[in-house]
C-alpha cells in the first residue's frame, strides 16, 4: 500500500467531508475545462 494513500477510517468526519469536497471539486473542474 502506498504511503500517500488516504486511509478513510483514520480521518475524522470533518477531514473526510473535506476530502470528499476536494474530490468533487477536482472532478467538476475537469468537466468545466
């Protein structure tokens, strides 16, 4: 397993939500460009 892989179970709820928002934004940004 990669050292930089995100372990969701180790994140707090706030961190998990932020990560999800970041992922969604990255996906939307790619669609727009």
